[in-house]
């Protein structure tokens, strides 16, 4: 790998972003050992910001820290991914059902902006970037329902959701179609169509399982 130059401010944050992108892009796969020494050579930094970044990734759920050993990318089995998808479909169907009733034009405009950004990233084949914005969009739907408990549950599942996407490994053309479904969901929300919003969201999440 080519050495990466970092700014002196927020080194651990920049290392965090880089490693997270490597995981979400699939370059660092489940079970991959993240060697502090190699990462340090890559960034030209000491182990302190690297360990801070890995701790943050561990708290998020993408990395597992092992005593006296290398950190490793967290794993998720196919069975766990299927179980997660069914739970997520129920939770996110509830999110859009609630938001269809109370969402404002400002809410829907913000979601549309995120959907457009997500579409642009996947069109550039920036999978890691698209996954990040996709995650933000779904969390924003839950947050804007003003149901704090629902939001907290979905937020806690976010890392596992990201890992499940890596297991499914949709080809880029299929992934693009999947990402583009956000627009129809938001249109249904604007129309206050609770039933259609729920149906589209369930399909959006569960249809991925057909590619296992």
C-alpha cells in the first residue's frame, strides 16, 4: 500500500475513517487481522492514534479487540445475517409507518438529499461511501419519527447491518438498483402512504436475501 499523509489534528479520527472504509469496501474482510505496525507504517504515525481508532471501531462493532493480539474485523454468519434482516425489516417498516404520519416537508427534503448523495456514490462505484450514507439515511428515518427507543435499537444494530451487507456481496449493478430504491420509499412517505411505505421498505431490506 502507498503511504498516506495525515494532518496532525485528529489523527485517530482519520485512521478510524480509513480503516472503516477499508472494511466497508470489503478490502478488509471478516476475520482480517489489523496489524498496528503495518497501519503505523502506512500512516507514518505512532501506535497511540491507531489504538484509539481501533477502540472506537470496537465500540461501534466493526472490530474485535483481543488481548495481546491483533485486532480483527468482526464476523457475522449467514444465519445471523438472515435473522438480522428479518428483525430490521420489522423495525424499519415501523419507522416509515410512523414517519408517514408525522414527517414534515423538511424531513423528506433531507432524506431526498441523502438518497441523491447515495445514488451518486454508488454510480461512482464508491461502495464504502454509499454504505455510509445508506446507513445515515435509514437512521435519519428512525430519528425523525421522534421515537427515541426505536432509533436507539436501530442504531445499536448498525454495525451488524454493515457487516451483513459485506456477506451478501451484491454485484455493483444489483447494488445500484438496491440503493436507488430509496427514492420510491421517500416518494411514498411524501404521499403519506403508510401501507406503500411499509411494503417498499420490507422489500428493500428482505429482497437482498435472495442473493445469498
